[in-house]
């Protein structure tokens, strides 16, 4: 039996109110949950997808990122997707920022001091991106996919992985990391105010000059904060205040040191 054909195994994580399954290798945990939603459960599971199911993997062969990009997912990472029922795509997108806050808070819980959230939903540690999040709406639910680089691949990250880095703690077990994230996520989804407070206190961009791509438009300005809806408050170069609810920050500079 190859790893790809291995059955999903059930994993117990104490106090976690979600049902967790694990596959050593899969194409993409988001893709697997979408297929499961359509009735194609992973090998070893013979029932439909329910609210609160989490599928984790140790490696993805076709990890997907935001904006149609691929997400490099070698062994040594934690890749998981959580399915939550929800009423609309708008509600689904509301899971993204609390999920970023949850990962960041879990990292602090595990002593990764200095972990920060780069709006909207990347987690940076020691000036490298260590986690990306992709939330997708699917018929009646959101699939919240999280990829965390725990250890770097042999030979380091290839250039196409961009500013990727890893947590770099060999003694950290994926189950302990997953448990910490899911506990924080459950708490933050129940208390969005707490998620917002945490998010605002751990912003990577606050006070920095940034370039944000919104569709085909590029906006230059200073990131001031996020507002109560997790929108980026941006003071543009020409003095306008914007509240951006989506976009990709493509460039970051210290406020007083252009470069
Ligand atoms: C990004 O940074 O562009 C988002 C990356 C999201 C990656 C995670 S890994 C688990 C889940 N499965 C996927 O294929 N993508 C998400």
C-alpha cells in the first residue's frame, strides 16, 4: 500500500471539540474535503462530511494557496483543513482572520515569541512566512485550510516558495501544534472580539509603508491598523484613508526607511 492509498486514521486531541483525521500524504487537504463534501470520503471513512471535521496531512503533493497559486507542502509541515457549516460565502470569509489569530496565538502558546500576523492571513516568524491560510466556501460550509512550515526541507526552500521559513523546532510534534491551533480557533470563533484584540496586538504591518495589490490596481500607503471588521486601514500616499477588505500586500518597507 503506498502512502497515498493509506487509510485516514482518527486522531484524538484532548479538549479539542473537532473530529480529527490524519493522512500521511494527500494531494491537498482542502481538495479532499471538497471531494468529501461531494460524497467521496477519504479511504477508510464511509460517511458524509460533518460540521467540525478536520483533515490533517504530513505532506501534500498539490497544496493550493491563495490566488490560484500552489503551496509547497513537503514533509516536515502540518497541513490541515477544517470544515465548518456556514450560511454564505461572506460568513465563510469571516473565518479567515480569526484563523490567522488562532495560529499566531497558538505559536505564542508554544513559546514562538515574536510570531506576527501579516494582513490578511499570513503568519510570520523571524521575518519569514511560516504559515498560510486558504478559506474556501463550498456548498453550505467553509473549508479553512492551514499550512504551517514546521521544519525546512532539506536544502532549504526553493525561490518559488517566496519568503518561506519554518518554525525550526525539531522536538515539536505536529499533534501538539494542531491541538494548540484548534483550541485557539474554537475560542476565537466563539469570541470574535478576543480574536480581533489578539489580531490587532500582533500585526506585522502596523506602521509600515506597504504596496497592496487589489485586483489589477496597486495602492501605496502606510498601514495604520485593522478595523473592527479586520479591514486594513491604509493612509494612502495622496492622503486618503482606505479600509481594505481584501488585497495582497506585495511590498513592505519600514515607515522611515524607503527601500
Ligand atoms: C497561501 O499562503 O497562499 C495559503 C496557503 C494555504 C495552504 C493550506 S495547507 C492545507 C490546505 N490545503 C491546501 O491545499 N491549502 C491549504
